[in-house]
C-alpha cells in the first residue's frame, strides 16, 4: 500500500517530465508524502510551481535554497524516503547515477538513499539502444535498483520504437505492488547459489562457464527486499550487492560451493540453486604452469564434482523448500523433469539457450517453472529481477506457510 509512504520523486530534463505531474497527483491521492527533486534541466520542461502545488511541498533543485540560504541535506532526504523514483530518467542522469557523478541534488540524494530505487527511463529509441545506456542500466540493476522498462510507441522525435516513459498509472502500480509484498518473506532464511564455478587446471588456467551471476544476485536482492535473511554463496563474478539483509560468501570451485551450501542448508528455510556449477573438475591440478611443449598436447583427466543441489535434496526436511534451475539446449522439458526428481526439488526453473534473451550474461531471462505436483507455468522474456519476483511469488504462494 502506498498510503503513508514517503516517496522522493526525482525528475530529470526530458519531454516526459510533463507526465511527472500526473504521477505526483496519483501518489498524493494514494496517500503518499511526495518530495520532488528536479535537475536544473527538468525545470525547462515543467514548472516547479506545478509540482510543489500538487505535492504540497517546495520542490528541491539546488543544494542551497537561494532566497533563504537553507541547505538541503541529501543525507537526510536519503534517510527519510521509503522509496526513490526517478521518472523520467534521461540517459544523462542514468549515466551519472551508474557512475557516481554527483553534480546535482538528485544524483547526490540517490547516492545517499537507503530506500529501494525505481528508475523509469525515457529517451529516444537510438539512445535507449546505445551500448552505453544498456551498460549503465545494467550497472543500476547490479546495484539492486528496479528498472521500469520504457514502453514502445511514437516518441517525441516522431520516430517509433522503445523509449517512452512508462505511463504514470503503471509506475504507480509497480510501486503499489512493491509495497504490498515488501515484507512477505520476513523471518525466512534463504540460501542462494549464484555465478559459475572455476575448476583449476594449473595456477593460471581453469575450466569455467559463462554465468555472470545476474540471475542469482537478482534473486538475492528480491528475497532481501521482501524481508528475508539471505545467504548468497557465489562463484567468481563481477557483481556487488549492498543490501544489509544479504550475507555474501565468495567461493571458487564446486567443492568450495558444496561445502558452503551443505554446512549452511540446515539453518535455512529455503534454498535456491541458481549457480552454474561445473559438473567436472581436473583430477590432478598442476602446481606449475603447463608449458607448451613439443609433441603431444597434454591430456586432462576429469572427475565428477559433487552435485550440490542433489546433496541438499537428500538432506531436505519437510519444512524446507528446495528450488533448482535447469539450463538446457535440447529436450528441455524431459531434462528438467529428470533433474526435478533426481535432486528432490520442490520446483525447477527451466531456461533454454534456444530462447532469445534467456540464460547466461544478458539482463533478461525466459523461464518455465515446473513443480513437483505436475503444474507448469511459462513466463515471457523479462528482466532477471522480474524473473526473480515471479520465482519468489510462486515460493510464497504455494510453498511457505
Ligand atoms: O548467471 P547468469 O549469467 O545470470 O545466468 C543465469 C543462469 C543461466 C546460470 C541460471 O539461470 C541457471 O540456469 N542456472 C543453473 C545452471 C546449471 O548449471 O544448470 P544445470 O541444468 O546444469 O543444473 C541443474 C541444477 O543443479 C541447478 O540448480 C544447478 O545449480 C545444480 N547443480 C548442477 C551441477 C552440480 N554439480 N551441482 C549443482 O548443484
């Protein structure tokens, strides 16, 4: 419920700034207290007076209010808010947020904010598609920020494509749903594995895979924001997670991940096995770099790694829930069903490398949830954070008391 929530609405300099007035109105009507912060450029698109009238609070734009000399504390604002929403978010502000360029009140407050952050991009289609924008949005996702994807349609340039800020009614719905479910995992302990494992060949080489850790980290962020105490066991990834509800344990090999999971699983209510664990390791790891010699290339003998999910499945008590993933390239359903049974999972999240936008590295995924009671749900391709939400929704609605 939005009623009673304190919301910072950050408005940046794009044509969609005019829609911010409707968003303020909806939020205030819904019972929220709204503090608007505008970038200097945003004031070219909509008058601060409109927004202060609708929000019932003076709009903040500068570090000092010119006529009174009052200092606007970004730190106090960051602590005050239950949520910060940046709508519209231009490519420029997204870049500043991603890279910590705190040269205005909005980005400074963003860096101080302790509350969940929602970003509603708005820009021309080519700007939205540009690798810089994609990378910056990925960075924001990796900080746990929620990206409210822009819609497709006619843009201010009259070009047609993706880049229109989502409608205020839909942004309101996203916030409302977020506050509704916010603490539905309160009191639960969730163990999550993420990323790849690296199996050493010699001091400079390893066998690994393409997992970035994004899906596992999105799950950790989602569970923590819904009130769970999360233990995130991760292989080597280039991601960070700042939520105080997440305890991160870094491991490298499947053996290390196995030990970290098996020793901790009994004290958790739920385990979600999202890591791409190497099924094999090298039997004899060389203690020196293998040299390129004349003659035959070296032959590596591989031996099986422990199956971590299966080990957890064997230990599982009736009061615990175990969720696995299946990453497949063929016979997807048959393989997923086999893993569901073999590993004693409650449900399995199937993603196929045949589907565009699914699997490793990308910020989206396309999954099918197959449950041990035989039910199956297919989801469209969506942001990995939204996939995490779908998975936790299934957990919550069917597996938790
Ligand atoms: O990290 P990203 O780039 O975001 O990509 C996400 C992902 C594709 C890695 C993720 O969505 C995913 O599918 N993770 C599981 C990948 C995998 O290894 O699938 P699998 O079908 O080989 O394994 C089945 C299940 O057993 C998985 O839950 C896996 O974690 C687990 N397993 C596998 C082998 C092993 N030795 N121990 C395990 O616990």
